[in-house]
């Protein structure tokens, strides 16, 4: 039990010395973990960054691979590729004097992803892993009205759930509400958080204030990424950044959202933190994806599970 003035997430990480912060869902998810990673670095922790990648990693030279399915991305990686969030983040890190390596996992099934995580954990003697989701679909157990895009998120949860030798394994979700576009019912997200709280797996929530050093740096990193990836900026992190700035409602920051109405609000700037094994224990289909080798197998196993389950009806917010 902790005190009210002590943040439970940072309390769990207090004795960790070498922490891996990893983006769970691909794309720019690692940016969602940047405020947390910077805060840990400012506390004197050794922090490493990784991301499940949507970039074209297959074209990287052999010397850029630390292990099978574990690429080492630097500011100079694959200069010919216009879309490469991990490289863009590495370039921003170098600009600000931080270690400028971002590890990248290709899209795979659970078994190779677990092996890649194990290789990275052993490479740096990691004693804590924080898996970060930009959005909330990582919190869905499988019987909700809509699951969003859970394949990469839950492959990461399954991969890390079996690594019992890592003392601390946590999940952080930021961007509450952004998955509504993909059919997620956020009343059911809140219902799941309440259930995780009853299980002792919910570690509370806290905001990313723009007046903090980490909040200001996050806003700078998102702006830098938008400038360097103008054809495909992150809607998730653009929404979170707008919320951190205090914007509200249908905020426009990219033409990618043309034709849809956004609802940027202060809840999007909250980190919701969880114990990863506790979260994994509530997922109804995690055993079905355990032996997968390919990401398309993860997708098909989830689809097969959905054919067998009676889903909970969506609910509207009562206020």
C-alpha cells in the first residue's frame, strides 16, 4: 500500500535501474510513452526505447539487427524512407542530447516477438518493462462491442506476460477516447478499468501537464514528427498533444481527419497505469494467440474467438 501523495506507477519503478519503455501498437505509439520515459531519465534511470514498427524494416542491412526481429534504429537509419517513426524519434532525441537509439520489432506473432523482447532485455539487463498504448484497445478483454485494433497490442501483452524473470512489467494507456473511431465503446473501457481495480491491477491515473518539462518536450517531439512525416502524421499523438495544450472539441491538426469529427478533451492527456500480468489474466483469448508466429495468425485467432463469444452490448455515457 502506498500513500496518496506517492504515484503508484513510479513507486513500482522506484527500485528499477534499467527500464524499457516500448510502444505496443505500432506506428507512433512509442511517442505516447515519451513523457514517461523522459521523466524516468530525469530521475536518473537508464531508459531504453522500443516500438512495434509499421516501418519497412525488411530492407535494413544486416548490421542494423541486434537479434532476429530486433532492429537497432538510429538517426541515420534508412534515409530513403519517408515514413519511419522510430528514426524520426531518434533524430529528435539526438537534437535534445538524449541517447538516440530506438529499437524496433517487426510485426510478428507472439513467439518471435517474445524472443525479440527477451534478446533486448538480456542485452541491457532490463529490470522493468512499460508497454505503452496510444489509445485504450489494449485494455479490452475480448467480449466488448468493438475491439479496435488489438492485434499488435495484445501480441505484446502475451509476449511479455510469460517473461516472469523481469521484476516489473507494466502497461500504460494514454489517449482515452481516440479509439472511438475504430468502434471502441469507452463505457466498456471504464468498466474494464473498474474490474482491474478490483483485481488489484489498476495503478491509477495521472495527467501530462504542458507546464512540466516532460510535457513541453513531448509537445516539441510531436510537432517535430508532424513536420518530418507530413503525409502521415500521427492522429493519436496529435490528439493527445492537443489535449495537453488545453484544446477542446473538433481540433484540426492534419488533413487525415477530414470528414470526421474529433472530440479532443482533457481525458486524452491522462496516463492510466496497470500491472501487465493482471491485465493479461483478464484477456479472454490470450491463450489462443500464444503459439502464433505471424501477425496474420494473431488476427485470425482473434476473429475466430469473436465468432464464439457473446459480446457485451455497448453503453452510452449517462452524463
